[in-house]
């Protein structure tokens, strides 16, 4: 685990199990189990990928902007009402 991040190795000093598997396709295509034994060679190369679909990123950005504007408008209306009283 220290090859990935030293902090992870400190947290899990005795034992840790990391499983990463990505499958793109229909679940019906899976007809057998995937098994990897402990004897399988482990490489020193570690690749980290973060894939965020652009439409999801835009949607979350717009949602955040709308929520921020709603909060500002609500605060403005509350302050305006208190000034009238």
C-alpha cells in the first residue's frame, strides 16, 4: 500500500486489501468469474484515473450556481423584510 500512498500504509499497518475493477459493457456479457491468485505478478506502476463525464460536470456546476443564487436571494429577501419592520 505504501507504493500508492504512505498515509494509507500507516493506517493499515497489518493488512489491507485493495480491489479495483472496471467493466464497460452489458452485464449479460459476463458469463464467468474473474480470479487472480496471490502468485500473480505485481508491477510497481500505479495509475490513477478520474473520469468525470462532461455533462455530469456541467450539471453539477449549474446546480451549484442555482443553489448559490437561491441562497443569496433568500438572504436578500429576509434582510429586506427585517428592514421594513
